[in-house]
C-alpha cells in the first residue's frame, strides 16, 4: 500500500491531508511520488490521522505483514 492509497481510502485530497497534519504540501507530494520517505515526526502525524501506530503505518508502506 502507498501513501496515496491510504489518502484516497480516507477520501482526502493532498491539501486536506496537509491541513490536517500540518505537513507542508510540497513535502507531502514528495512522499507520495517516492522521492523521499517521511521522517519520525511525519510518520507520527500520518499514523495519527489514519488511526494506527507509526509502526503499523511503516509496515503497511513497506509491505510487511505482521502475524
């Protein structure tokens, strides 16, 4: 799953997500395009938005499935 997939599952635009998380729009776009990966603070903000732990979000993004 990608950040774009998660965002679209929650019916959010990039700008809405940025407003809710406080992430700069251009920074978030780079995450979705795969140019950069969110740091710890950004992962925490995104995980809170999606109702998961940062570890769960990380696992989801890199394709790890926990038993």
